[in-house]
């Protein structure tokens, strides 16, 4: 089990949990927290797993922090593009993110 401490008065010690299915899908559930959780701005039902997909956004309690879910390797790819772009002053993180999205989209399309 992995625990991620989030310091906010409205976030419970055990606020939400993630579960990966045998076929690799990721699910998230609110653990009956006092202030709830949201997935893509919609409230998560307490104690019921809901599928979480690449690009979904989570919010816990009344915290203004949001957490985006990304497929494994996406962040690593963004960092690699940023590292190679440092020589080019016109490159921005936005440019790198757009390139990574394009790469992932091309890979996900059926043959």
C-alpha cells in the first residue's frame, strides 16, 4: 500500500483509495470521508469504486488542489522533451506537453 499525506483540514487521514483491476484498469473510491471527493467535478459516491481514466482530475475535501491522473511514462516523456528543449529558448512546458499528448494519441490509435 502507498500512502500520500495531504495536509488540509478538510482531508481525512484515510480519504480515498485506489485499486487496480487484474486487467489493468484504475479505480478510485471515497472512503466515506467527511468532506467527500470529486472526480472531474462530480462527487464520488462513498465506498463505491469508480473507474479513473487518463486525464481525469481528482479533488479531495474542500482543498483547492487538484490531482490529474496520467498514464505511466507520460511525465517521464514530458521531462525528457523539456530537457532536450532547454537549448531552445522558445520552447515551453506547454509545447512539451502538447508534443507528449500527440505522441500518446498516435500510439493509442488502432492500426
